[in-house]
C-alpha cells in the first residue's frame, strides 16, 4: 500500500508544471522589495545611478563582482545573481 501511494504521488508530481527559474534581475527586484530598498540604495555599492538603473531594468547583466556585493548586502549566495 505504501509503495502504491508513493508511486501515485511520484506520478502526480512528475505531471505538474515546473516553475521557471527566476532571472538574476527578478531575484534582485524581489530582494529589494522585501527589504524596502530603492535603486538609490545600491548606487555607489554596485555602480553609478545609470548602471544600477540598467541592471534593475534588465538592460545590463550583473557582474561577478556586483553579484558578490549584492550577496553580502542581502545575505544570500552570490550565485543567485548569476
């Protein structure tokens, strides 16, 4: 009986749509919102006002160095920004 239930659950889970992984920009926007931060709070930490704006608006990728800084700011692994 337990094996049957396990098989049914496994089959059900396999048929469920998997969520798309969040982009680095989406992660950043979520963390900024959760921490009540604005773009201005990142200016000077990861770049100029223009650079921060481009990152937040998805026009520029987050560099490894910026990802490391963001990881420290939000207390998360820098890999979430890569």
